[in-house]
């Protein structure tokens, strides 16, 4: 496993297990058990995924100690708008059967995010969260926090993959000491047959998904691949035994179309 070190010296495993669209009852417990058995120690959930209980079940069954896990959840938009961040955080803790989070994020930059960020900072200062951050924030949202004189987030989790490399946002975050996490790191599995990926995969005896995840690691992104398929859960973790050369990286960089799969944070209404 590779780790990144956040500005506050917290270590974060660079491959995390994403669980968006993983059903709480029928999928989450088994998928989490499989992931933890494989070696993942970082799980990325959110209140809105409605599977925090299922994740907790999987963790309990796995026998992995809480202190060996990096657990992330997120404050949903309604709670941000309603000034309900602290209660939403406590509700997530209860569903996750834990008394702290390793990382808590504001899910989207909806109205009220500056006040919500103040609440997260207080929870962080009380020691209830090891690291705090935001998700889907553009440069101008991050600037708003700065203008309010508030702590710079430790993390920004955004849509990021070879088709949408977001160079300006990444430069901004690097300058500010904000670690980037990539959501939909595998482009939701939709574009893995692009020849650049399959050719590089063949050269290294790896799969296209492994090549894309390796591109993330070598670019310094924390990546959060999601799968409920046991062989893919394992495949997505077998990425620490090879590396890409400059030629491979350039070929993958050339795949960029700058098109999003998910919504633009400036246009959300949910
Ligand atoms: N903060 C946010 O707003 C936000 C938004 C979206 C996502 N996220 C986080 O990021 C995580 C990942 O994003 P995502 O779920 O959108 O997309 P993703 O991880 O890029 O792709 C998941 C899809 O790819 C398939 N897949 C997984 N591994 C594969 C492999 N090795 N080969 C071929 N196909 C493969 C999965 O299928 P199977 O499951 O059927 O195997 C699933 O359909 C989420 O689970 C969530 O934790 C955050």
C-alpha cells in the first residue's frame, strides 16, 4: 500500500474502497468484507449513499481493528443548507458504529458551505475527526473559505480521471497543500477500452483498470475505485507492483477530453 501524508501529518492510504451505489443490505457488507480481506484499509462512504450501516456490518465481520482503518464519510447538501452539520456528523458516527472519523468532507459546495465548514473545523479541533476536507469544490469555492479567514481544507475530493485531469484545479490545490482525491477514478468503467489503456496494459501484463489506477498513484492522487465484483475488488488493489514510464504517462495524459461524467459543481441543484 502507498500512503500520502496530509498537511497535518495524517497518513492516508492512496487506494480507498468507494461504495457509492452499493446497496446497504444486499451488497455493502459482503463487498466491504472482500475489500478488507484483499488489503484495502480505506473506505469512502457518505450519508447520502445510505449504506453506512452496511459498511459497519462489513467492518465488524472482517475483524479488522478500527484503528487500522481510514474511514471517510460526508455531510450531505440538505444538512449543509440547514446548518445541521454537527448533528449529521453524529448521525453518521452512529450508523458507522464508531466514535470518530478519519476524514469528514462537505459533499458539495451548496449554499451554507462556509458556516458548515466552521462546524467541521470545530469537530476537528475537538478531536472527533482526524482530517477534514471538502468535495467538488472549485478554486472559487476554496477562495471563499480563505477569504473568510478559515483553515484551508486538507483534502478536496473531485471527479478526476484521464479524461478529466483538471490541471488548473490540481495546481491550485498543490500550491495550497490540499491533497486531491479522485472520484470515478475508473471513469465508471465506461472508457477502459481506449487503445492507450489496453496497449499499456498489455505491455505491463496488467489490465486497463490497473493502468488507470497506477496513473492516479503516479500523479499523486488518492483514488477511490468502487466495485461489488470480488475479482475486480482484488484487481483494483493489485497496483503496487509495477510502474508506468514517462512514455506511458504521456500517452494516458493525451486521452484527456476534459468532459465530465458527473455534474458540474457550479450547476448542481440537489
Ligand atoms: N464526492 C462525490 O461527489 C463522489 C461522486 C461519485 C463518486 N464518489 C466516490 O468515488 C467512488 C468511485 O466512483 P464511481 O463509483 O463513480 O466510479 P468508478 O470507481 O470509476 O467505477 C465504478 C464502476 O466501474 C466498474 N469497475 C470497477 N472496477 C472495474 C474493473 N477493474 N474493470 C472494469 N470495470 C470496473 C464497477 O462495476 P462493478 O461494481 O459492477 O464491479 C462500477 O460500475 C464512489 O464509490 C464514491 O466513493 C464520490
